[in-house]
């Protein structure tokens, strides 16, 4: 591909370039009215031109911020690119955020213009209008339910498009001049961090800092115009934005937008993406669904599944990496490929996947191996909002379950004495918006970004992340305590959905557990154990026993790792409710807010460190029919067996 | 309540009486329905509500009285004729084809709009293909409107109750009715499903301008979404008016709560 990065240094320039050189190729598809509707690069570029002229007519000017709230839709991305054409800065916001969470970004960046997908988002923006006096115009896409909204701020997308078409016809040169004014060093977009810690920060990225890493990674994986990706994660998350914007704009591949969030699985089967991203949680849900359906097979089918999965487990990964495998095993694998792995990949919609990534949190080794063994080239990568995602990628043929691979071209890594990872790369963010203090804390004078992650590089040059630096603490006796490392080990058991470990400056480690209602529910059904809901299930002695076994296996494992052998889990309880982002216990990307959970349930923590066998809890709960009531019960606390450290030797 | 301005009277019944042998289901009931309004029929069990609806779309034929629809006068309605003139309905007990998909069920609602003959459709000749595409598009728009894309290809029998009700509404809508008769659309639903259904009923009324006549037991729903309410008791009309008028009517209170009999 003979593309000159030098001249095509912004998103709009790339878009117009694709419209010229591959105008008839699909740029974006959306399933609408039951059919995949296609927009070619030329059509997409025209749409962007008209919307841009429409926005210019409304008064959107260079350097202004533009909020976008909605799901992955062609019009969402067209509006985003249109804002960039004018030199305005798109700020995608999470579509499942509640109204009050949206107020901060809009106030912070004095946003005047917004794009909302539908009535739900319009309602939220109108709700916060009094707190956001700067907000002037809200453009909405789907008019359903909005017929009687008379607010002067509202502009239907179709009207914007019409006005833009008219403007463009009158003065076509205007837009070309505006696009030509942009350069790689200009701000391209701003992403608000999910706010694991405190107030969200606006991460400012330039065109270059998004496009350069996107290009490097695309070249590493050999992505081109024939590739297809399914855009199903929130576009406010930088990862989705890079996959469905930056990389598509760099390579010219096609973005497919699913019909609705409930139809993602079916849409994925239909479209058959070649490039795929899924956080470990999604991969886990898929595997759980497969396992549950296999459990319902007749005994012969279950046996065959077990047998061929064992074959895949032994040799699947090696075959994928092109390593030598005995001929007998290879033949068995091909047989399995014919009857099991191929059809299974098809059911998952992954038949055509060339490159699949997972990131965001640690992935269980069994889970990771499952996908690779059935022939899906799933790899881990490491990155963050501040680094435009791509920092480390596992290259084909060098995939290890417990590392995230070596640094990609152009990225430098180094570590502080506290083991904190520092990064310098072309993808580094420019600054935190209107927050010079946070910027200087995160990015030092020499341009090193302090990730806050603790880790090290292994002898093969692969990065291994253990935890957040600030969470890595010490037990009272001074030994290392890495809570996330423990929690991940626990979460790899299918019956445990979430775990929260405590132990910093204490004499031993204790844990809260959230069971997985699907997996444990299934387990209970198989044992004819009736239960009424999560709370009931979580309080059963049998379930405590099940969880205790998991914890003891983790403890046995930890005993084999001398550095952290002391952080074996001594006591635990199963929480009476699932941790929930709406209650502030998880972030929107579903990471546990350990400190907030610890404060909210401080009486439970205190009980874990006392000698008591149970603790009384009272909480307001909301029933599914809308009523709410007070839940009050005694939570049990149980001990788990700990093992003597096996010095210098790893447990099996 | 409805979004569009309520217009002229479009459908009226005048002194309708219906009897099954010696049982008088309706006696001399008169009321009217205006264009674009949401009209509720309420009453205790056995009051004759469903019979009234069945008279309106021609399932039952009254012995006395007249029905006036869009300026035309009928002694009784013929159900096929009623459908052709733009009266569609849903049923108290869901009456869908359980083994067929959601898509196909809603497609059956387009039946009256199909003009190709059997042979053309079977051989896919003449205007059959174009017609099929048009109908499919109309059905897909309804699927989009009712937010049931995720179950498009699922056999109806496998869907939960609330969704089946929604599919039935979809099938009625597929006929592009002027008047939609809903027989207890919220019966047996939980709170959330009821809220959804209310929203869809109001959206239909607003978006397509459809006139809606509904029977409902949930007084909260009736009071919230209807423009006018007619109350039946033992086959007679005992009240007619806005929700607040009806709520304060002593006869209605007596019919629902019972009256103390003095010795």
C-alpha cells in the first residue's frame, strides 16, 4: 500500500483519500431493517462532507469540543469525522452513563454542541441542560419518540444533513480549505477516562498520536482493505474508537455495526469479522454459554467434546504457532477440526478471525488456551487511554498466557525502583484537558508516562503486569501483597465472578467473593438445590464449600510462589449482593473499586479480621418488580486452609 | 394524553344490544370514538367488554342497534369487511401461530395488503417479488418500532409472555389499521412489561395516528393513558367521560366496590 503518511496526517485527509482510491469499497455497514446496509467510502465521505457543512452552518468552529453520545452507528462516526473536518474536537461519552455523569465532561470542556443517538440520550442531555449553560445545540439521529420535543436546542440529523448539502453546493471549496488547514499535531479527539480513581480526566490525543500507533499495529498484523471488524463496544472507550476509526481510516477496512446490543452474537455470525477484539469478560461469557450447551448434550456427544478438547488442549496452540507436532496427534486434530473446532468457531462467529485481541484485565490461562486451541489467533495486548492502546502486542508465534508481549515498534519501556512501568511512545497523549497538575504528575519532563502499573520484563522481552503500583502493598510482616493478582487467580474459576482481597498493612489476607449466578445457578440446578435468587444462593453452605475449595486451590498455588506465599487467603465471605457499577462499586468498564468497596462494607471487613463466624448486614435492595425493601441477614464467614510455602519450588 | 389532536367521531355504536339465547350480554349500549384518541372500555368481570369489542370487529352480530364507521352505517359488521376497512385487534388470550417466527407472524398481518395471486407468489413472477420486498420492509419497520429485532427469527412459542403480547400488537399494526382494538393488552404482565406496553400503545397512537380502543383491568394504566373511558356493568353503560370524571362517578364506585343492600 503506497500511502504517504507525511501528507495524510489527519483523519479527514485519510477519509477523503479513501473516497478517491477505494471509493466503491465498503467503509461501514449497519444492520438495519433486518438487512446489512452498506456505505461505501465515497458515500461515507459525502455524508461526512454534508454533515460538516451543516455543523459549520450551526457555528461549530475550529478548536471547539463536540460531545457525542450513542452506540456504534454510521451516523455517529460520520458526525465524529465531520467535526474533525472543521478542526473541532470530538468527545465521545459513554452511552450507558447516567445524566449526572455526563455533566462533568460537558462543563469541563465548555461544550456547545452535542450529538445524541436517540430519545434516551436526548433526555439525559436535556436533564443536565440547567447545569451546562454552554450547551447550545443537540443533534439527534433517531427521531422515534421525539416528535413533540419543542426545545430550541434540538436539531434532527436529517435537517442538519439537508442544510449541509445546501451549504456544500453553494461553496464546495470551503470544506476542502478547512480540511487542508488541519495537521498531525492538532488535537484529534478527547476521551474521558472511566474514573477508576476520582474525577474523570479528559485525555487529549492529537491526530498523530492516534494514527501512528494505529498504523504500526495494522502493519504488524498485516491488516488491509479486505478486513472487517464488528464494532460492538462503547465508542467512548478509546479501544473501540481506535479499532473502528483510526485503524479503519489508516487501512481502509470495513466497520460493521450490529443491529442492537442483544443481537451482537447473531450479527457476528452473519458478518464473520476478520479482526476481533473482546475483553476477557466477553470471552468468558461466550465460553460459559458453550459449556452450558455442551452439558445438555447426550453422553456420547459430551464424551466426544471432552476427548477432542483434550486433543486441542495438547496440540492446538502448537499447530497455530506452526510448531512441530507428532503426526498421529496432528491427524486427530484435523478430525476434530472437521467435526468440532470448525463448527464451534462458526457458532462463535469467529470462522474468519485472522487476528483477535484481548486486553483490559488479566485473562485466565485456561480461557486463553481454549480459544487458541480451537484455532483462533487470540493474542493479548497492553495499553491504556493515555497511550492510544498499542504499547505491547504478542506477535504471532510468541504468545504466552501470562505476559502481554514485547513493546511494539517505537515504544520504549522502563521501570522505577518501585517497579512502576514508564512508557515513552508516539502514541502518548498530549495532556489532560485543563488539568496541568495531573498532566505533570502523569507525564514527566522527559516525556515518560507513569502508568501506575507494576510489572517487569521477562527474559524473552515480554512485559508482565502484576497490579496497580498503589495497590501493591505489604502485609504487616513486610511481604509483598498484590491484591489484583490474587483476585485474578480467584476469578479464573467459573464459579467466582468477582473477588475483593484485603491485606495491606494487616497480618493476613481475607477476601469478599461474588459468585457467578449463571455458573453457580447451573451447578445448583444439577444438584436439585432450589433457590430463590442471588442472595439466597450466596448464603448456602454448599456454595460456601464450593468457594472454599476454589480458594484452597489458589492458596496451594500461591504456596509455590515464594515472593507472595504469605498472601494466602485465610478467611472469606460471600457478599449478599452483586457488585454493581450503578452503586459505584465497579467502574463502567467493570473493574472493582477496591477502596470504595472497602469503605462501604467496612463492618464486613472488620468482621473478617475478628474471630466471629458471622456478621450482621442490613441493606436496601431493589426487587425486579420495582419495589424496594430492606434485606437483613447474617453473612457467614469461613476459614480456608493455608499451605506451608514450598521454598523455591513451584506447585504443580 | 395522545400526541395528535383528537379529531371528529370516526366510530360510533348506537343502542347496540346483543344476547346469547336468554343471556343479555349488551343492552342498548351507545358510545363513540373520536379520531386519534385512546378510548378505554372498563367494567367488572362479565360486564360485556370483550363482547363489545367483538361486535366492533364483526365477530358477534348484535340483534339491535347500529354501528357507524367513517360515515358508513352498518346493522352489523362482517369481520373481513371490518379488517378491510381498517379495524385491527389483539386478543385477550394470545392468538399467534406458535410454531412460526416473529417475522412470519407479523407478515400474516399484511395478508389483506397482498394483491398477487397464489400462483404468482409461488412462482415468484410478476409483481410478486416487489410486493414481497415492500411487505418485508413494512414488517421490519414494525419490528424496529417495537424493539424486537433480537427475536426476529425466533418461533413465537419460545418467547416470554410479554414479548408475545408485543408480537401480537405488531401483527395488528402490520395491517396499518385506522382503529386498533386491544383486548387487555397488559393482562398478566409485571410492572416493567406494563410500562413498556403503555409506552408502545402511546407511541403507536402518536406515531401512526392510530385510534385506540382498549379494554383494561389495571385502573392505573387506564387512568394514565386514555383520553376517555366508558364503563360497562351487566351489559349496560353506566358512565362515560374523562378518566377523572369516571373515577368520581358514584355508579362506577358502586359497580366496582359493591353496594350495601338495605334490608
